[in-house]
């Protein structure tokens, strides 16, 4: 048995990596702590950060003579926020991306969106489709500023699936080997039919550095050839992706909406259902029993959607039908205590995306009737999902919590978010909201022990 030796080598490697990214120690004094898990603040605490980890939390003074001291009187220290469904590279209309984006231009735009995401307090994001591996590397190397990215790479789609953005006269890559679609050339999507191609596509993403794999398991509203009620990928194809991901210690997450797609995905071993707005009670029970996360974007169920400036009136009836179909969705998630992380699926113009994210926070609080539940979704629940990446996880400690040993991803905010979510950007207005600016009540943003914003 050589496992003790292997463990020793892994520990040495982790120490080397931590030393490479070593930062100055920081001592936060006299802060109120939201730990990501409790519905009560710990008052008048001191929190010591050593390098990139939280070292100690104490109501008593902490002796740390070499640490930089930050006084946080009347402020709340809380975990960095987590969004488990982003598309940093989808920062314009899909038709424009398909028509005239180049990879270098997309990369520059993605870097700007990444910086904005961090400056809104999101220190970790799960990117579920798009060429962000270069952005991720540049952030990790300190070349640009952004959140910790859990990248999926190109999402996997069957022919005529939700990731098939070809024109009707483009050639089918599975049948001909020709990739006419810009989405495929850019690395946004891969059309992969059959278990052999699904295995190859999964392994290609893992080679590029994917922390999890994203597949399209059902129809949607942003693509041309797949009605939202359709089920996509056979169970055998899903299992192929799950098996290849599991060989690398990670998991598969799936875009879907209906119960049939969701049940098939759960049976295949998929660990997160993205969207899932139309699943029924039996499917929710099945997901909870299998310890599968459900990651919807609740803005899709908002009456504010009728104010969307680009949504034609003739679509309103379809929205009403969608809302009627999902009327019991949130009560059932609450009833069965489903694991629901914060997820936004923001696409297009970055200003409109920020408005959507701010609205999503406020709308969730209304739906769930609890600021604490929303904060938990944005911190510890999201962190639990990110940990499913196992050895592919770029974080060496827990995320979404304030506890000894956790990653030093920390926000210092004015006020108490358990009482007022606007201190982290929540806004009950959506399309009527003004152009978003900096969230002034977030006074300090630390990621991986490094301070990126400090207006104290």
C-alpha cells in the first residue's frame, strides 16, 4: 500500500501551491459574522486570515502581530457570494456571437465581465458553457481580476439539441466532420451524438481543465430547433458522460426543464438539474433521495418578465402558461428541502445581466419568504455543489462558509444582510432599474486571501 506516501506528496504539493500564492495575514476586528449556515449573526468577533485560509474566529482578541488590522465595527463579515450558473463569455446576443465573434474579441469581453462579477461580491462562479479556460488561467496567474471559475468548457449537445446553433444549411459535424457553426469553432458547444462522441467530448473538456461537465438534456428557449418540452440524450449517452467525468473525480450537470428529462438524468447519475422549472413532486422527491441539486433561475417565474423590452406581446401567453405549469415549484422545493443553490444563467448585455442578478436576489427572498434562505443559497449551498468537483476543485478549502480552514473568500458589508439584502445588491426592480453601478455597501472584497476592493 503506497497511499500514505501519496497523501504525503499531495500535502507537500498543496503547501507548495499555497506558498506560491502566499498573501499577507489579515485580522478583522469587532465584526458581526454571517457564517453562511446560521440564521443568526455572531456579534463582535475577530477573524484571522493567514495566507489564503481563515485561521481563527474568536470573540476574544487574537494575537497576530504581523497581520494587517481591519476594523469592522457595525459591519457584517460574510462569505464571498457564489453563482452556480454563469456564462461569462455569453456577453452579447447569441445571434451576434454566432455571426461575427472571434475568440480574441470574446476573451477581452469575458475578462471585463469577470472583473465586474468579482466587484459585485461573487468570488466563485460555475461557468456552464463557453470558452473561459483562458480567462480562468489569466485570473489564476494574476494577469486579470475575476472570480474563481469552475469551468465546464463547451457544453455537450445532441444534433438538434439546445446547444445546436447551426443554420439549417450548415453541415452536421457528427455526420461530416465539418464544424460550420461559430459556436463550435469558438468552443461554446460541441455537437456529440452517440456514446463514443460523448465520451470524446467529455474527455476533451477535461483535458482543457473542466471542473465539471455540462450537457443539454432537454429543450429550451434560446435555440432554434428544440422545443422546450423535448427530452435530449439517451440514458446511455448521459451515462457515458457521467462515467468519463467520474473517472476524473468529478460530475455532470444538465440543462433540462421537464420531469422526463430530469428522471432520466437522475437515473444516469447526473448530480445537478439546471433550470428544472417544470419538474413535478415525484421528480423532486427523486432528486432529494439521490442527493441531486436543483438549480433554477427564478426570474423566469416573475411577473416582471412581461416588462421585458425585447419580448414581443405574442409571447406573453406562453409565459403565462409557463408560470401556471410551475406554480407549485417553489412550495415543493421547500416542502422536500431540496438543495437549491443561487443560479442566474445571465446572458447578453452585461448591464442588463447585472440588473437581472440584483433582481434575482430580491425575487428569491419574496418566493422563499426568507433573507436567510437566499443568503444560504448564495454561500454554503453553492459551496457544497462546487465541492462535488472533487480533485478538479481549484479551491483547497471549503467555500461559502466562514469557519477555520475555509478559503479566505470574504465580504465586509455595511448593515445586516439577514435584515436587508440590498446591502449585497438586491433590487426589487428589474427592467425599470437604473444602470447598475458599484455596490457601495460592499466595502471590502477578499478572494483567496487577497483584497480586491477596500473602501474603508
